[in-house]
């Protein structure tokens, strides 16, 4: 059946119906919680609920009942969740519990205009059931019709809760002692970065640079909504700078724009809160879609997936600090049937992978540049179709071309070629490519260049090729593993 053909093997999807943004990402008592924007009555966007799933390893998920449903205050839009360890909220009788902070959305503003306000819910049973706070909403500002997606965290130095919230084409920062009463601190974004769409789904967190805990920077993620005049659709930018508990200051020139992903299908991503200090990771997941065509993708009975969960880090490169992404190590335990090749000279017309048939797999390759002007892989191929993951040596450009990937006619902006700069260090390029039944995710180097794209093969299209154009390239090493969860 069509719905089975596109259902991923190792990416999260709802059991049925519509899903978009990840919400309420929190770790508590050995469990990762993933909430998400959910419409239980259709496969397109509708009255928003919070769907819910729980995992021990970020890969295999147990579906839970809907956590939050619309009420007298409106739909349940995006937000976050935290562990209230010290019971600052008073919800837990002195113990610890989970608090969700989310946007209530309705059309009860002046003359029926959009109204968005922030509200709370809490759980005393490890996220199994939720009670909405009787004092909702806890934060409103009538200046902004777009006033949503609160991301909350505990700021140790100032000993208070911080909320970063999307407010039109800026983000607003608030602080609170108890999650219930919020004080405005500052606003960021006027004239900074890209403003080609409404700002959404912000996140703010601190990371060490090159793994050095004495040298840290703050990272701000801001997703940008789809604007009709831009073919890229919805996408995510990031800023690197300083945060003192009240204000964020961008290290870059105001007009500088850093994109999180060179592909089309990584949006609204945020990070998990309350990972144990001994873990030390900042783990992120995004919505594997794009508002350009999200509601018309050719699945049946369910719609949308999440990206692979990724560990985020900061790496210095030529006096510049970059955000890097690597799929979480927990995925490795699901690899099977690993094959290995070493020291192959790839010339035009030579494909040592011609006998393989794979639809859900991971490959890791290290190329040594030679004379080829272009090289890479073709995945999910058949006689008629292919998706190209390629590299232009002179331009140092990594790209995914899904023009001939399979079913592309459901939206004019879906087929295309998506590229990002990727440096070959000392003449070598490492590629890690994760291919599932409806997606490809490409990570170059240490994860400083990333492309995430949906694919919809028309048939199985299990072929795989390595290729070179106008010369040869040395494939120093290649490993390929099937992945089934």
C-alpha cells in the first residue's frame, strides 16, 4: 500500500493523521518525551492538539494518548516542557514534576483577530496525564498577533526561568521565579539575520566551543515561516553570541545570515531540556517537512515525520565558529548487515555498488579528491529515477538533487537541487548519508554542512551508485549498514 511505501523505518511518524512541529521536548526519569503539533481528525492542519510519544533511546518510540486538547482558550499551539525540580511552581507539593508551557491560539481578539497567549499544564505522573493550570493564560501581549512558541529553560546564574518567545519578526525574552509570573527582559531581532517570513519556534542554549567547557557561546535558533515569493519555503536560521540572563547579543554583523540546513525539510526544530549533566549533549529534532507543500505530500492516512535526532556542537573553523550536527549515537545500535570497502578508484562508468538493493540505510564515506570535477552517490535509484548526493570539487559545494527522485508533481516547488558550502579538509571529504523510505539526510565533515530532504520514490527504487564525472576520485573508505527499527 502507498502508506506503507513511504512510512519511514527509523524516523518518528504519527500512527495516523497530521503532525507538524516538535513540542515539549524533555527528559525525565530515563525517558525522552516528544510532544508534537497534532490534528487527530485529518491529514492536513486543523485544530491543534499536543500528540505525545515516549522513548528510552530516541529511536524506538511508544505512542501515548493525546496530552493536551483545545479548550475555552483556544487551540494548543507549540511550546516547551521542563522539569520543575525545586517545585518553583507549587504544582508538586515540594517534589519534582513536568510543566508544559505552550501557546493558546484563538480568534477572540479585537474584531475577531488572532489572539495568542501563553499557558501552563503540569504532570505529576511522568507525563502520562496533564492538568491545565487554573490561572491560564499566564502571559499575553496584544501588540503581537504572532506571539507564540515559548521555549523555557532554567538559567543557573540568575536562578530564574527564562522564556524566549516568537513575537512577529523578533523574539522576546522574559524571566520568572515560578513559571507563572513573567517579566519582560529584552527583545532581539530588529535588523538581525533573515526576515523573509514570520519568526517562529525559537530556542536558546549554551554550548562549549570545540568541547572546551571554559569557552562557551550561546546559540539561538529561529525558524522562519513560508513566504510565497521565496521558493525555499520555511527554514531555520541560527545566531551565535552571548546571553547574560536578560539580553542576547549576536556575535555576527547584523546582516549576516546562518542557515541551519541547506535542504528544504528541516523546520521548527528545538532541543531537549533536562538531559543529565553527565550526558552533556544538546539534542535537537526538527519537523521533516516544509510549509510549501507539507499538506499535499503523497502519503495516505498519516502525514509528516521528524528528522533524525541530532547532537549539536560548536566547532571553530578558520576564525569562525560553526554549529555542527551529528545524528545521535543511539542510532548505531540499529545498524545491521554492514558492508565495507577500502581504497577504490572511482572513474566515470564504474559503480562497485551496482548489485545492492537498499531502501533504509546509512553510509559513511571518505573521499580523497583527485581529478573528478564532481562525485558522490545516487540513492533510491531505478532505471528512471534517482536522487543525487553530489559534490562539486572546485566550488566546494555539497548538493542534493531530487529533480528525478520519484513522485514530485504534487507541488511545483518540490523538485529541485539544494546546495550548501562544504570544505574538503586537506583534500578529503567525509560524507555520512542516512536514507529512509521518504528522506535523505546528508552530513559532511563533522556535521558543519547538512542537507535534509524529503523523497517520494514511485516504486521501491532500491538501487545505489557511487559516481565520478570528468576524472576520478579515490574512495578511501566506505561502510554501508541497513537500518531497521
